[in-house]
C-alpha cells in the first residue's frame, strides 16, 4: 500500500545497485556490492529517489580462480538484471539508474540500458562509479586508482574502517595491468592501472573526503541526465 502511494506520484526514479563477488586484496569479497550500495544511500534522499534491492552476483573473469570469487554466466546476468529492471518499470518507475560496482558487468549493462528503452520505453542509465570519478581520485590523492587499489580501498575505508585488513597489505603485492598481456588468473588481486600508482593508502581523512566528493559528482551527473531527458517525451 505504501509503495502504491509513493510510486510514481511522489517519485518515479529508482537506483539499482549491481555488483559481483570477487577477490579484492585487503578489502571484502563484496566490495563491488558495498560501494554502490553506500553511494546509492548517500544520493537517494537528496534526490528523492528509491533504492531497489541489489543484484549481488555478476560476471567475474580474470580473478575468478581466487578463493571466494564467484560468477554467473553473461546470459544469466543479462537476462536476470533486465528482468529486475523490467519489473521496476512495470511497477511505475520511469527512470532507472543502475549503480554499477564491477567492470565485468559493463558491456552487458550497456545492452540492458538499450533494451529497456526498446521494450519498456523507460529512461535508464548505468553508472560505473570508478570511471565517472577518476578525476576525483587524482584530485584527492594526486594519482590514479586500480582494482582493489587506492580508490576502492579508500571507499571501503570511509564506509567501514573495520573492513580493511591493513595488516595483510604486505602479503598482497600489487601488479600493473599491461596492454598485450592476458593472464588467467591475473597475477595479483590488487591491479594497478599505472606503474607506481594506485596502491592502497591508509588515510581515513582523505578517504572520507573522497567518498563524499564521489557521491556529490554522481548526484550531479544523475540530475544532469534527468534534466536532459525532460524534453524528449513522457
């Protein structure tokens, strides 16, 4: 009854967090779930939007052999995530934002966004926070991030400092991604995108600033997208 009173009269916009379960160096296997959920929470009230339950399992590739990593097939992920979004559309949401926490999901989310318009005529956008906020990593830390590196570790540190196992950092040596090299599994669960940059840094103050700045940029981006949708059609 409460849902019927809220959607779509009070809001027709929803955020769907999407992630996966995979190795992340000194931070949780669920990092790709925890970060988009928290960013969604930081944005929702300010934008008067609802948050849908998370799609927790995604497409894990190069880190799948590490203990605790899990995956579903691309077809299973794509079909399931689309059906979840279609259900949101059928319940009155006209704008769906997918808050993505995992790079392996990106190609399928691109297809899902297009499919949602083609089949449901709803507006949708997939946001991969670490790509959108790459400039904020450099602004706050002066260097680039990486998988389970500076940016993801900082976000988890800001969310819950007890989730970062700093004592294990010496046991997890980061490795730089190199064009032209394909390794299965990748030879570290901390992946640097640029030589000499992107390793985790213990600084709670900067981590808090980083997370807040990211949430603010994502919020402004979502508002910009919604504003751009308005003149199209209802």
